[in-house]
C-alpha cells in the first residue's frame, strides 16, 4: 500500500515510514482526498479510524488516521488559523462524518461540503467563535451565552410523521444523550442524535496535567472500560519514550484488560436483557458478574477503577497466593455459560425480540468503519488483538469470534463467546506468568515526539494519539472511542424498523456515551 | 399521624437516577444495588422511571453545561417531599474534572443536596450506607438525656444536619399545604 | 334492621372493602417476594416482619406526597379517573362469591358474569382516559397501547369465559361455582385447554409479562402513569393490583370451584373464605411465575399473537366444549 502511494504521487507527498502507524504521509492542498481515493480503490477494507485536529501555533494540523486490511497509516494535512478550510471526505467514506464534525466543533476547522454542520459536542449556549482545543482558550475565561429559545426541534414537514425524543433522562439509557426519532406510525424513518451531554473537556484538561496525573484522568473517561483507556494512553507514551516494558508487566496488563472485558461483556449482556423486559436474566448476569468484580478488587484493590496501568508497567504485582482464587472463580463462571447459551438458543420471547432486529450488513459495517462486536456480528472480522497484536497478545491462544447474521442476536452472541475466550486468555496468562520486574522507573519529562496506540476495548477498537513537546505535560491527547465509531451504524439500522425495537437495537451496539463525548 | 407518615416515607423511598455527565462508574454501582448481591429492594427502594413518581433523586456526574438545565427541570418536576443524593466525587464537587470548560462542577451548584456520598466510585455498600443514613435521619431525633457534668460541646453530627434539613422540608411543605 | 347493618358490615368490612384491600396488599407483597426469590434476591424485608407491610408503606407514602396537576392536563378526568377506575374494580369484585355468597346479593343474578367482565373493561377504559388526559407524549402513547391491548384481548376473554358457563349451563357466577362443588369436578379437569387459554388471556389483560408493553420502562418512561403523583398515583397502582385480584378470582370461580371445599368444623363461611383465599394465592403465584420467566414482547407481536393465535384458539375451545357438553359429558357425568 505504501509503495502504491509512493508510486502514484511521487514528490507531491512526503512519506515518513514507521511514524504514527506504518507510515505518516504529508499531503497538503486537498491532496489528502486523492490519496484516500487511491487507498479506497486499492483495498475495500479501508476505513477511517480517527481525525485528529491539533493546534500547532499558526497552523492547525488535521491528521487522518486510516486503517486498511494490513497497514495503518496517517495522512497529515495542515490548514492556517486565519483560513481553516479544507475539503470534506464524507462523500468518499461515510464513516468520517462524525469525526469531521468534532474537529469542526472543537478546533474551528471548516470542512467544505459536509452534509450537516452544526454543534456536535458543545452545548447550545456555547459562544460563537471560541474553539476549546485551541491553545489560546482558557477554561475559566469562557462566558456562556443564553440558550436559544427552544432547541429548535424541527418538526417534520409531513404532518403524519411524529417526532419522539428519547433522552436525556430516560430509564433505558444509563447516560444522557438525546435521539430525535421520526416515526411514521410505528416505523422509524430518521434518527437524529445529539451527543455532548457528557462532554467534560478531558482532552483539553490532559494538556494541563502531568503525564502521571493524566493516566488517572484518562482512566476516568469511562468507568466500564477504564483499564483500556489507561493502557491506551500509557502505551502511546511508552512508544514516544521508546521503552519496552518487562514481560511480566505485559502479562499482568493482559490479565487486567481481559478482566475488564469480562465484566463489561457481562454488564452488557445483562443490560440488554433488561431492555427487552427480561429482568430475571438481567439479575442472573449481574449476579455472575460480582465474582469478577471481586477478582478486579483482588488484583488491584478497587472494584471499578483498577488503576493498575502506569507508565513503565503496572502499579502492583500479582501474588502467587491469589492465583488459585482467580482460577476457581473463572472455572465457576465458565460452568455457568451453557445455561445462558441455552437461554439464547431456546427462549422464545428472547428470540422474538432479538432475532432479525437491527440488521447491519457486512458492506455497511465496512463503509461506516464499525468496530468491535458490532462489526464482528456482521461478518467484518476486525479485532486489534489479532490484526496488530499489542502487549502480550501475540502469545495468547484465543479465537476471534465472528457471526454473520448481523442482527442483535448475533452481536450478543459474539459477546457471550468472547467471555469464554477471555477466560481462556486469563487462565493461560496466569499459568505462564513470567518472572521479573513488573515496573520500570521512567523519567517524568517525555521527549518531544508523537505516537499512536490502538487496542481492542470491550466495545471495539480504541485509538490514542499523544503528542509531547518535551515538557512534563502532553501537548495533545486525542482519543477515538469505539462507540464514537459505532453510532452511525445505529442511525442506519434503526431506519425501517419498529420503534419498539429501538431500545433492543440500541443496547446491542453497547453504547457508552461517556466514551463518546469525553 | 406524623409518625405513620414518617414511617411510610422511611420505609418506601423511591429513587430516580440521573446521570449528569458521569463516567458510568457510579451508575453501574447504582444498578448493582438492584442485583442479588446487594438487593436494595429490601429497604423498599424501587427504581422509578419518571421524576413524578420518585422521592429521592440520585445524581451522579460532574454536571456538564448541557445537563445543568435538565437537572434543574427534573428536580422541579419531583413532588415534595424530595431529597437529593450526590453520589461520587464528581457529583460532590466536580472530582477530577473540576475546572474543565464544559463542567459546572458539583450538583449543589445547581440544586440543593441532602446527602453526599464520596468515592470514585463509591462501593455499593457505601451507597447503601448513605441511603440508609439519610432515611434514618428522617426519623425525628430521640431526646437526649442531660449529661451530669458539663462536657465539651459536641461537633454537629452529619445525621443531625440531615435531620434538620429534612425537618425543614417537612415544615416547608406544611406551609405549602396551608 | 339487623339485616341492614349486616349488609353495611359485609360491604365495608368483610368480605367487602376492607377485606379486599388487605387481600390486595397481601397479594402485592406475595408477588414481589416471588419475583425476588426467582431472581435470586430477597425482596422487601424492612417494612414489618418479612416486609409484609411494604405495600401499605408504599400506599401511605404516596398519599402524603404533593399532588401536582400539569397545566396542560384535562383536569377533571385527570383528577377523578384513577379513583373511579378503582371504585369500579372493587364494585366488580363485589359480585364474586367469597364466603359462599357475594357481598351485595346472596347469589347474584343471571348474567352477572358478563356484567363484571364489562365492568373490568370500563375500568380499563378509564385508565386509558387517565393517561390520555395527562397530555404527556409518553402518557398518550402508553394509554393508546393499553387500549389496543385490552380491547383486542377482551374478545377471546369473553369467549373463553363462556366455556365454564356453557358446561354449567348458567351465566351466573355463583351457579358456575356451585355446579363444580355439587358435581365434585372443577372445570380445570373438564376443560383444561380453556384453563390454559384463560390464564394466558388474563396475563395479557393484566398487562403482565410477556404482555407487559404498556409498562415498558425502556421505551415509555412511566407509560400512562408518567404524569401522576401522590394520591392519584396511589389509586392507579391500587387499581392495577385489584385487577390482579379480580382476574385471579375469576379463574378461581370459573375453573377451580370457587370458594367451595370441604368444611371440617364450625362456620362454613370461614372455610369458604379460606379455600377461596388459598386458591386465589395459587393462581396469583402462577401468573407471577409466568411474569418472571418471560421477556417482554413487542406491541405488534402482542397484537398479532392475539388475532392470529389466541382468538382462533378461543373459538376452537368454545366449539370443542359445545361438542363435549352436548354429546360426551352427559354419558360420563
């Protein structure tokens, strides 16, 4: 792929191998569209992972992080602050819509040709012209304008259509976000999301805290996949520092990440049952989740926020006396799985609610750059643990779970099977734990540089970009969470189905809005 | 009659959970309260869907700008007597996110709070403990026996403060009812 | 004169209003305990011994809450519909023989089966009106679903209720119950298919899982109850609970032999009430068990299940009963 780009574009682009993925390609003046077109034509599994916007002084950098079936590259472009205009790539790849909106909202870049510009993560009472991620904006100097009279709920022109607002306070959703669903009778015709209710400005806050403090800050992006966020940040920083952590630390990290995956999947499986009114199975799933929380507490000292990851390794060692307890708990969980599988296979009401609901075709999953169980439930086999193994995953024996039907039932089954695979991984790691140190002492200041790190969080591919300028505070931290990539798929699958299916469909993509909004 | 009223209110607190911009940690610990290991239904606590049905508002999250107005609206929709519990370090004061540009920081900057439960996230046992303390504080305080010698003045216990707040609300509603 | 006081006593205390109210609260507690135990939990424990006073605490607490009427609501219907619905349901219960005779008149009158089913329909309709009058989008959608569901399921309900009437040869509930007692054959043995269908239809009428759609929190917030607070909410909840008692009482009368059973010693009314309550609790336990074990179906699945499966089954059941009663049972019974 990189050779193809070199030969097509020659001197018009600069290629830097080994940076920000397999290569960083600098392409200005709208050339990024042509590069992307070439890549899309060459490999149909090309998709966009993230678009990072960063304030580089007089210019704003817009980096497109692209994944293909075998390489990960970054296309770097620049726009000036006086005239921050660039061309959109939404017509080439639908999955880029949300990413461009976010860069526009937070940095003020105008993407010409974007179908629906507007506030994305910032609130309606945000003053015009102030872009939070620009360096000259200070948090305590922002004056909010009064909220416009109504949030301008546009009523559909066709009077027969009804617009139902779901959220921000809604018993189905643990988190606040708003979906305006337009229905014709009982069939959904359009879904308009409004996110940003959980936007806490974490990326900006990271720039005014030290690297060690940022580990704790990044962890708190999401309580459910907290270890993954911490690991993403720590992994990127270690790449800038060009250090290799000891093997025991890698294994301990894998154990922490897989425990995280276990508790998250059990949580989702239970929550999905709650959505379809199946309270009994919800209670059973969460009852079986409690021993995993006990394990997380055993290994790290806290039930939810394990805070095990640190720059240079892990914070705590695993005692040999704890290992038998880990193994017995996992055995008990493994013994319970056939009961749940049997419910999913045989329970008629559950199958009526979940089968053929929210079908996402494989082509749509590829076009929208879906990740995680959402993609794997539709036959699109992306899993960062297999595609680009990180930490100690290259040595772990596990299967990548792929189902092809693409409906809610398939996605939940992907998660259930992944529970079993996670148990396998943890047991292997615990049995083969290498000896040695579990942590390296690293300097507080990080030399100038930038790096990316990708990992497979329970919901899908999590992407971190960290840029440092030689001080003890990062220059820019960019996070692209899996739910951010998966929401467009919900907007697609909900159309044409009954509104009564919306909760079940929505929960099957395992949305985590605190991840999305950051 | 007051005793029966208070008894009924203490034995049957219905809660509404609102996430005002939280990371989900506190929320999953609240949902864990309903599950077999902690089973908060023992205390008569039911998770209600509508603000109109609830007595206690459990708020998590550091209150983002977008959520501040909604939080106020939900609080006003609840019928008296009502109590607000701020769960988690973020709800108490903004937590790690204090000072960020989109964060108001702390629930008590938007609505009055009756009880604070710190933690990041607080364990389900801690949330239960806080809720039970809130309920017990609703009971009128038992008269204390006069001490024989003069003792150093006692630091006001948190239960007393909560009880006073609760009494205040009860009296306020008596005013409203008149 | 004594008869008059006796009547007042029967209406207000036993087996009338007070008794029915206590029975309702007890069944609410029992349902919550069964649900909790099946879900591996414990259920209410703190209010009274074993949590038995929990429904009473809920009721009293709701009565002491502030009463809010939204500005846009249709005030008269909003204020009175819950109370009137509750009254009608209790009134319908008064026709069911509990201690050997019903509350109001000793043996009812011919056709009272149809009358009380009609009362139940009217009460449901009032609940729909209550939700509609609250002028809240969730309330409107919720009450529309209530209407669609109970109107649809009323038809098979009436048809299946006719089965025991047909076997007993009378539309009078007291006669149906007495028939089972004199012939020592509860209709559950004579027409078990009707019993099963009746339980399923009753599950849908009472809006319990798997036909729980009007209450589905995940879509409709509070459903038709969303805007109600305080005393009105208390009566809405109480109406729901009384509906459960009503449905179960119907099952007991029509299929399980009513209050009749062996009288061992002493007053017959004591034993009749005891048998009635015991059979009622068994039926409530069965319906609660079904509720806990199934997920919630979508509204279109509920409605298509009604028209495509339940209604033809009800018609077939009636035809089968007619055939059996006319030709088979006279040879056997």
